[in-house]
């Protein structure tokens, strides 16, 4: 049994938010917002354990949301749930302070998305973005990544 976590899931499509709540709601308390203003109000009113931003808004990218609301998100893990798997976008997200990026579409060897190394800091440190092919459902992958980030333990999605 995992501890009760309060997760704020921000998505532009209600069906995506509902799918996240349906999958992860048995394990954690998922608060879903489809309006950015509602998400900001939630962050102002409630302490959450993690923010997940579904990077599908036409007007505000996850990086923009993070930087615009950094004061409200301080010390709260921020996960970008994104379809954008370009190395430059992923590097920029981490440089701005995003804690993790989970890709919506599983990467494949042919598109160069598996075990892609990229540099983050001025000190030359690198990290590796690794897709987990055994988790073909991106929401299951997201759930796994939240658990490992917040609970520092393996989490079964079965």
C-alpha cells in the first residue's frame, strides 16, 4: 500500500485528465484541472505533493507554466508529461528546474529516443533519458515515475 499522495494533474483535455484520475486515483488523490487559472488557484490554496503538467496546451508550454508559477511550485516536484521528445526541449525543461519529463509516446531505437544522453549544467554533468518499453501505456509510465520520484521506491503498475 503506497502512502496517500496529493497530485495536481493539469491537462488541456478533460478526457486525458479523467484517464489519469481513473488510472492513478485508486493509489493517490488526483486533483485534475483543465484550466490553467484553476491550476494556479489550486496551487495557491492547497499543498500538493507533485504537479504533473500535460504539455498539450496551445497557449502555455509546461516550461512556461513552471517559470510563471515557480513561487507556488517551490519545493514541489514538477513532472512534464510531454509529446515533445526533442533533446533541446528536454534540456531546456531540466535547466529551468523541471524535475522529470515523461514522454507520452514510448520512444523507439529508430527515432533515437532510447537512452539519449544530454548535458544539463555548466559543470558538464549529463543524464540519460530512458524510456521504459515494458510500460507501453504512457500513464502507467507516469505513475511509475511519480512513485520513484516521491517515494524513492519501486512501484508496481500491475
